[in-house]
C-alpha cells in the first residue's frame, strides 16, 4: 500500500484556469453580497447551505440519508429513525454541530486563528458519542491508519506533522497563498496526515470550511465544498491521489478541482438569491397592478393577491383548488367556486397568472426584464 511523505512545500501553478476561477469566485461572492434579500430569505439560504454541507460531508463517508432526511433530523420535524440508523443520525448531528461551531467562532472573531487545540476540539465534536474502532475524540491516533489505498504517516510522526501544519497555515507557505487556495491546500494536507483514528475526511472538509469562511466566502450563509465533493466522490478521491502520486509537489490538480466546485456552489447560491429577488419583485408588481385595478381596497383584491402569492413557487392544478385538496382552496370555501373562476379570469386579464393545461401559475415572466441584469 503506497504512502506519501508529507510535503509542506507544495506549489500551486497560477495558470489561466486557477486565475480565472479565483477571480470568478470573488466576483460571484461580491455579486451575491450586493443583492438585497429579506431576513427570511437569508435564513432559508443559510439553512439550505448547512443541510447540503452536512449531507455531503457525511455522505462521502457512507451515510445514506437524503438531504430531506438530514433536514428532518436537524429540524426535529421528521419521524424518528430506526435503531439501525442511529449512528448515521449521530454523525449528521455531529457534523451539523461542527459547522455551527465554525460559524460561531468566526462571527465572534473574524480573524480567529487555526490551532491544534481548535482542530482537536473540532474532532471531538465530530466523533463524540459514536463507537468508532481505535478512535478517541479529540486525541491524535496511536496506531497506523489507511484511507482507501493510501497509507497515512506513522502515528509517532503525527504530533510533529500537526505542529508543522499549523505553522504552514499561519506563518509558513500557506499563509502567503490566496486565502481561498490556502483553504483547499490545507484540506489536502490535513487529510493526508490523517491525524486521528476516524473522522479525518469530515474534519479536513470542516477545516477547509473554516478557512473559506475566514476568507469571506460565506456571504448569504455557510458554504462548504462537501456537497460538491460528494456529488463527484470518485473525482474527489482521484484528485487527492493525483497530487500524492503523480504531480507532487504540484497541488494544482486538486486546487483546480476544488475551485471549480466552489464556483459551482456560489453560482447555485447566486441563482437562489436571484430567484428570491424575482419573487419579491413580482409580489410588489402584483400588488401595484391590483391596486391600479381598484382591488386592494376590497376583499376581492386582497383574496386575489393571496392567491397569486400561493402560486409563485409552483404551478397548481386548478382541480386541486376546486376540490379543496390544495391549501389555496381555503380562500374559496365561503365564497364558492364561481368566485374562483372569476378570480382566475380577472388575474389572467391583468397578466398576473397563466392558466394552461389545467394548471395555474404566477406569470413571473412579467418581472424578468427588471431582474435580468442581476444574473
């Protein structure tokens, strides 16, 4: 089984890809930051990012819970998992606690410095309450470990390697790198050292998230590359392997892979932010149109506005409203189905809804010309 002598003199080639990806990441983060969102939207995006991060980082290690199941575990709103999945549930809760701890530290002190003590604390959070073989939460390993086909350094070298790692991050070569690139290379180095008995992959991705957050890439919520790595797990492993056994000391292949992932994650968030902005703009537009039509001062106009707001996220079969199966039916229980028919005709005349193939949806296209410049 091959080993790799830990190399703290890794180099990153600032080729066109790396330069363009880094610039794109900064530009997208800045664009996201400049788009105003409501507190509710901010919280929704933050929660989505956390759930994706937890789902991704645990999924890489074999947890089979879906994002929806992870969300249910973290919110406490879903049914309890069977005893056979309690370990997966605990791993999800621990990963969530770690990400919240990272966020708390850096909100209180944006310039917080990474230390061995902090890394040990993070590992304790990740692995406590789980019976891993040959693992003591927060304590460096005293035995040989492997990661797939990779043989990690001997246990007696770990303390010295961790001292050198912290120096690399805070004062050495890593401190001179672009902060985004430093986060990625730190992930590579730590997962290669494999300092603990278990949880090293999750820990390394957590440290990467800590350093990305510290670099200011956390606009509109907590970001992690874990979900991206999970979606293409084999490419993630191949990129790590390529640096150790093909391109060493050139870490560019892994950096390039990670930067592409970060750009994709930020573009996803940007799309979510723009979609929320579009919905808010449509809400204001619909209110204005109904007001001009003389409706907002009457119960009719207020009901029509509520109907529109219930259609902005998805189209709804008209039959579901008529039958009472959809929550929007509550607006018509007292006034009857003829009123529903009149409302649909009126709102279609105003250009606020589209009715086709038996379904109704908000006509968001009327607002696209106002938000197109944000994309």
